C-alpha cells in the first residue's frame, strides 16, 4: 500500500506515492485557515486608522501620494487591499490625479504595461497612474544619504517627491532579510541597484537569516534605508498559502512589521523533533516558483528540515526560467559551488550572482535535486542537478539508504519554517 501526496507545481499538481512502511511526516504551512472577519474588515481598519495612525490632513488640494505595490513575484491580494485604501484617500481629499502607484520591482525586470492587470483591476489601472520602477534608471533616482552600514540610498524620484509615501505588501518569513514587509517594499522595491547590491551583500553575515529581525544586519539596514526615504505608512497583510488574508496591519512601518512578526512567531513556525534524511518539497506553486530566483527561497527553507548530508528534492516549475541573466552569466566557466562562492566574494557582491552564493551555502551541507521546466543545459551551467521524474528520483534516493530513511513532505516550503522543539 502507498500513501499519495500532492505537491504544487506551477499552476498544476505533482502526485507522488510513498510506501506505508516508511516514516513520513507531512508539514503544511502553519495556518491555512482564512480569518474572514479580518479580510472582510479591511474598510473598517482603514477608516478607523486616521486618528490612531495620524493620516495627515489633505486640505491642500495639491497633496500627492505615492504607493508601492509588489510585483508579480509576490502573491499579494491587491484587489482586496487597494480599493478601500484608495477610497479612503479620496474621502480625505486627495485627487485621483495626485495618486501614483509604483510597482516595486527591486532588481527584477520592470513589468510592461500589459502585465499590470496581473496586479490590479482594470478599473484601478484606468483611474490611477501606475508605473513600474527601474532600479537602473539613474535619471529617476534621488540620493537620500548613507546608512550606518555604508549603504548609499538612492530612491525612485517620483516616490521621493510625494507628500505621503505608502507601502503595500505582505509580511512573511524571508530567507535572508528575516521577514518581508514594513519598509522593505520601498527600501528594496523602489531603490537603486547600488542600494540593493550594498544591502544584499550583508547576507554573507550568518545573522542575515530567515526569522531573525532584531539582530539581522541586512534587515536593520533595510529599516535605516526606509527611514532615510521617509516612508510614512505601511499597509501589510499576512496570507495563507491559498492567498487568503489572515491578518491586516496599517500604521507606521516599524509598528506594522513588529506586529506582523509577533503573529508569525506565535502561529507561523512549524515545530519538528529532529531533522530528516530526505525532504520532498515544493516552492508552493505559482507565483512562488515563477522562476528559479524565487524558488531558491523554498530550497533554503526545505534545507532546514534536512540533516547534514541528507537530500532535498524540490519541485519548482520556473515557467519564466532562471529570473536573472546576470546570475546565468556569472556562472559561465565556474566548475563547482565553492568556486562560485569565492568568485562572488573576490569580484564584489552583486544582486543576481548572489544566488550562486546561496546555492553554494546549501550545497556545502546537503545534497539537493530540482524537478523543473528549465532546460537541462542551463541547469548544468548553474551546477544544479535537474531530475525529469520526481517519483523515480524519490525511489532512487530511498533505495540508497541501508535502513529506511525518515522523510518529510513540505508542499509549501516558501511559507513553512521549521523550528527544532526546544531549540
């Protein structure tokens, strides 16, 4: 007899079978139940925020507002969050033509206009100005100063000029920033490449890791960047893997991120008794596995379930490929993960090639294989082992053990963070 398990893969599902005789533990994201009261109460949360969070007065008819929105790689339910936010701004006296929505792409490729409807309703796009940020457009960047860690802060000039600066996004564990949310959508999302490169170089610090905020140097640098930019308001949600809203937070970015972290730490970590020989994981399907750049985050989390020398098998469709040409170019001629790590350190840290550093860190401790739609030749260039048949690979790995391995199944690895019981 076999047990059947389903793993999200792009916009489809992969099914695998494991013998009932094996020790198998299934780990789902900690909370998959939507808080319908919270998701239905967004209008009330915003309307009641004006006194608590000090919405400024908009008696000046020329008051301008700029709002960041995450790009297509983040599953934020904007069509639930944006209408009440925009409605409240209009009620407070802001004119439609003075509201700008900026897609916070960070170092991702700017989104073309025809993709905007992936993020916002056609009505919102028609009524409000929407643009996509470009971190390499130096003519549209404004210098705001330097953080205590030496990060030069360049921000989108249109965002900088706005009287009220808002960030909209989600709060979830992040594999090196500790947590997404708060200032991050502006600090990284609408800043310049020099800013992002210098900040992300801090991921080489061991404390720049998932779930750590207070002592995370990369995350604390993000806080300083946001303060220099002058972000006024954060409107963040915590989601489950069905993209449903669990909690909503609106207020000063610092207050919002701390409130969100408290909830995640209380409800969002998955306790395990010990690590596993074999971890079979999925990034969680689209858009978490839209490309390898995003799916790598799931591998980081899945590796935390795995004992030293164990194996992770990751399902990640990556229908848009690698997601970073600079990472592909960086890996040309590199023959092993250690060489990739050393090359990045010696040549100077850059976003894109930093993925080589992250894969190298994981490869130094465990084995991993990836089932993906990315071509064999590209995966080979990246020194990543691709498998064409997940079930066959599972059977082969299990057969390599002299005694039956302990196995973990993690269908939503991007959102599932293990914590050793008592650790």
